[in-house]
């Protein structure tokens, strides 16, 4: 088993925090705690200086049967206990390639990026669940190192672990990491047509294909045609997965 210390890359080692940096973080957890009360997602905050967690929400998705306080106390040992060995290796690799990418971003742009990836957790009852984690910097040191990072956990719409992507706020390019050939590749962000967005919005309200057809004044076959294009575009199998994927990726 790997040491949890491997998650804390030497390139992001923080020797100390200045008074200026401490002032940035005064009472910063209050809005995060408020957001955690209003969302179905799990939220936690990493402190790279303390090499542990600053905050863990009490959403059960991420807790694996523990309390939020227990996970907070475990810190990164939580991963060693609740992530299958194969996916733990994956997380360590993502950590390395993520910092490789981050090192090449101008300091002033580093907080504009989000890394997203899927991995399994050992849930209660001997089952595993596939979750998606999005991580973005909250506070940087003056040298541009990540001091604190916000992590948001949701159920994954994928079918396997991996799916490593980096998004930049306002950008149209997605950076995807090829885990087999070990390099970053670029893709254009998925753009939904107005009709596809319309069908998704009606679908989130429980409308059937016939219901949607009546409301947008087209035939059911036309709705089916647009749904098929939507499923292909999002690489999903049904409307539930499409809604989940589009919502999770801020496409609607």
C-alpha cells in the first residue's frame, strides 16, 4: 500500500504561511458550510500545508459509513481505507499528472482551473460506488502553490474509473488525460443546440416524449431524433444519464 504522503507532491510543499495568506482565509469556511447545506453533493476542503482536511460535509455519499468528524480526523488515510487498491494507484497518478499540468499554468490563471476525475469508493455492504470528484484551488501562496483546495463529490455518470479532465473557466477547450498513453490531449467543449437544451429541460420536469412534442410543436419522431443526437454527443445511453451528465458539466 502506498503511503498517503505520496499525495502531497514535493512541488507543492508549503514550508509556512504568511500573515497575509492567513488573512485571506479568515472565516472562509462559513459560506462553504452554507453551500453544503443546500446541495446534494459532498464537499470537503484540503489543506496542503497541514496535509489534511479542513472541512468535510455530512453528506453520506463520501463518508462510507463514517461520520464527517471521523473522516476529517482520518484525513488522507480515508483513501487508504476506502478506495480500492487499483483506484488508489490511479489517484496517485492523477495527483502527479495534475501537478505537471498545473506547473505550466501562469500563476494568475491557476485558480481558474478545475480538474475532474472518477474513482470508486468501498461503500457499506461490500459494494463499490463510482464517484466524480472536482477539485479547484481556493487559496494560493504568493509562490503560486495550492494552499487550500475545494473538492466536490457527486455520483459519476461514467462507467469506469479515470475520465480525467481539466476545464478552465470561460474556456472552450477541455484537456483530457490519456491514461494508457500518458499524455494530455485537447477537445472542444460540448455545445448543445437550443433544441437539445429545450428537450433536456422538459425532461428534467418528467415530461414524456409525447408531452415534449406537444409543447414544442413537433412530432414525437422529431423529439426522438434530437434525443438520439443528444445521447451520442454526451456518450450516454438514456435520458436520465443525459440529464445527469449535462447538469454535472454545466451544459444547461
